[in-house]
C-alpha cells in the first residue's frame, strides 16, 4: 500500500493552494458580508482547470479525476468553503452529463461548463425534503417536442450564477406503481424557468443557495438526460459518487484550516509569559484536531481513489462524507476553544470555519441519513 | 526559434523559515521537513521568458544546479509553460560558491542551449542573497548582462529595451543579441500553474546531467573549485531596546516624537 501522492498530485495541491491564496482569499470578506458569489472568479476557475476536473479532454476538461478533485476542493475550501461548495456542485452537473448524456449533449454543454462560461447546478431537493426522493413533487409531462416541467427546487447551490442545470422530475409511475423520475438538462433561458428566493445562510456565505422555479417550463425533448425513468438512478449516483466526496473534501479542507489557524494562534498567543502552545491542555486540543483531520483525509482519499479505479465505492463515499463533515465541526469547535474570546471576533477565521462546518453536515444528506446507509452496511457485512 | 534560458534555484520555502535552524557543530543549515520551492524571483524570470514564448514563439529552457530530489521544482517550471528542463546534479557539484555555480550553469547552457538569445535569472536568491550568479554566468558566456531589471520591452522579439531599477534612478538600456538579465519582482506577476500545464509537463523532457556529462573542469566545480569559503554561519540575535521615559505627559510625548524622528521612523 503506497500512501504517497504522485508528483502530479503534489504539484496540483501546490498550484491550487497558490490560486486560492491569490484569487480567492481577497474575496472572502466581501462574500461574507454580501452573501454574493464573485462572478469573475468563475472564468478564473475555468482557466486554471478546476471546472473541468471530472470532464474528459475531448469535452474540454482535463479529466484529472476524483482524487485530484478531492485535493483541489480541499485546498480551495481551506481558504473558502463557499467557493468549495460552488465548485463541488458544479462537478455534480458535469459528471451526470458525461456519464449519461448523448454525444450532442456532451458536446453542447460540457465545454461551456469546463471553460467557466457558467457554473453548473445539480438540484434534487424540494421544499418537501431532499433525502426523501420519492416525495419529490416536481413533474414533467411530454407535450409535442417538449417536456413541460412544473414545480420548485430549493437549496440549489449556484442557483443564481448558473445557466446549465441538471434536475430530476417525476415523469409517471413504474410497472409496480411507484413514482418514476427522469433527469433533464435545463437552461436558465428556457421559457417558464425563473429564479425564486435566495437563502441567507449562516455558513457557506457567498455561495448562492436558492430556488429554481418551473412554471410550464418548456424543455426540448433532446434535453432528457439518460432514459425516461432513470432519473432516480442518476440522482442517487451523482449524490453518492460526486456530491458526498465533494462535501467530504470541503470537510477535510475545513479540518486543516482549523488545524493551521489553531496551531498558529497557539504559537503566537502568550499567556503567563509563554506561548499557550506550551500548555498541555492546548496541545491535547491540537492533537485531537490533527487526528480528526488526518482520519477524514485518509477516508476521503481512499474513497476517491476507489472511484478513480472504477471500484464500487458508495459506502466509502458516504463514510468519508459523514466523518469529514462531522470532524470539520469538531475541529473548528476546538480551534475556537484555543482562540478563546478571539473566536467570537469576525476578523478571526475560526468562527467562519465553525459556521461553514455546521452547514456542511446536512449538505448532501444529514449525518443521520449517512448513518442509516452505514448502519445497514454494517449489519449486512460485519 | 530564439531560445530563452531561465536559471532556477530550488530553495527552502520562505513560509517555513521560522523552522530553519543551524547545526551548532557543523554550521550547516537544517532544512529537514521544509518543502522546496522555486526561488520566488526566478518565477518572475520565467514569466519574462514565457511572455516571449506567447508573443514571439520563443522556446524556453530551464536550467538548475541542485540535488536530484529537487526535480519537482523543475516540473513546476515545465507546468508553468517551459519547454524543457536540465538539472546539473552530482555530488562533485555540492558546496559550490557563486563562481563555481555560475561556471557550472554556464557549462550547462553552452552544452544544451548554445544558441540562446537571452539568459534570465532572479536578481537574487532569497536564501543566499548574493546577486552574484547572474553577472558571473554572463562572464563565462561572454555576453553582456543587466541586473535589477524591472521592465523588459520589445516590439519584435529581437531588439529589447530594458529598465534597470537603481532605486534613486532608472537606467533604460537597449540591446540586440544574446544577454543575461537578472530581474526584480517589479518586472511582472508570474502566472499560476494550471492543471492542463501540470498534465502537459509530464511529457516534456527533464534531463539530469552529471559533472562528467557536462565535461566541466573538475578544479572549478563544487566546494573544491570554490575560491570563497563560509567561515561562520550564525542566526543574528535580535534584541529589543527598552527605555522608559519619565516626566509629565506632554514632555514625555514630545520626547517620544523626537526620539522616533531621530530613529528615522516618522
């Protein structure tokens, strides 16, 4: 077993870290204040190759793969978890198009997404819930050359900065009488599409989360993604294999951001004539942050490596997401403890890590939903 | 196509210099666990070359003298856009002073890029700070050099207008033909490495050469061939001066302002 990253992956980490420092860090304060995503950053992320990580070169991407994606999202999220989630959800639009799309769909949409003409959206959640996929109310019916969609999606990341969205709607019933769903590629310019409310969140500030509204929205027939009735399969695979490792990578980034800030503060903060890093109480906290960060990273890298190898990895992805986001919250909490009263001051980033980590937990499925998956797996396999 | 050669030095990452220490017995710098990066000014030098490549189709060759484990820094230069890289790496080259380093790099350039039009260096390395290597390379190559370069302009990629920043004045020089330039950070903002560049770098040539490969004079390389010796290396002790001014608040404030003026801080 070789745990070393390749020269290519090490260089990727370094390059993305530099990009994050130069292009993302100066935007964070404004994003926190306004909650707005900095639109010029989209093109810059496209230019550096971040938007094409899971897209093949023939469709304008670089196809560097999922482990590379994990490293890149981690480095971006160390500086801004909000940009991290915008990036990870963008990949959730690219991957199903490449996996289930027709050649025409791939040629039409993937280069635009990889280049940074727009960010992608992948939206399943509705006001009735996200994990209860059968409760989805949005419908699509065939009418001439179109699918006509009616309904509403909520908490859609990138909602207000996207022109290309992958969504799932109910298209009838299967042979057993259960609701059947299909996936569609929707452009923001389609008739009957509009944007609804924009959420004012406590964390991931600067990443848009909003409503997508479909009122007799006319989607050309050729924009059906996959076959009729494959919507649920597409949605669940995308959430499991792209969404969860994306959230896990954000969690890992937050763990290490907390570790670096906490260690730096502990070295610099002098109490009783000595840096507080000399105190065992502080060292124990740092040790715990370190252990949680490393555990989250290793689980995440393994899951993403399995994905790159084409191995079944849904359970590993769920495990990584559950551990990494929960660990991120614990790490941020302990980093705040080390900062004492300074953790309440907005100038110190640890409070932001805590808010972002909190929001990362229900994103892509709550920890309880993850535990249902993991619990079932444990009962069956151990 | 004209060729620019960029000299690149791998140095311990300045972000981690607080972790550097000296071995009290040997006086050697302990750099274990500290990542190696391209000397920051060398990236500015590389950017000058890459702009010549973008605008006038030049070829860009990177050269370095360093231990073999530093190939990753050269990969980074290739990922930025350089076409090829050569690393002179040999135990016989270890311990070189600036003159022996310049002799080696010039030997490498003569061997692998004899038709160069421009050699670019950072004005100094952050770890050595001598600023001597670039002029010494020019000496060995027998071409003119300009240091403290803050601007490089050209309209046709053959005749150059180069600004030398002397702090109190700027000297603008024009030159056509092979030369060595040592650049400052004011010259440009180096591009970031992009992912496509990282992938492309994997198929670009990176050759490691020994002293024998370069057919260098053994008496002029490494520690043996270095006319200068480091007699002592020490961490400077920085002490704060503390003085308490006593008296009425207004007098003390005036005295404080005077002192700060005298210290040149106001």
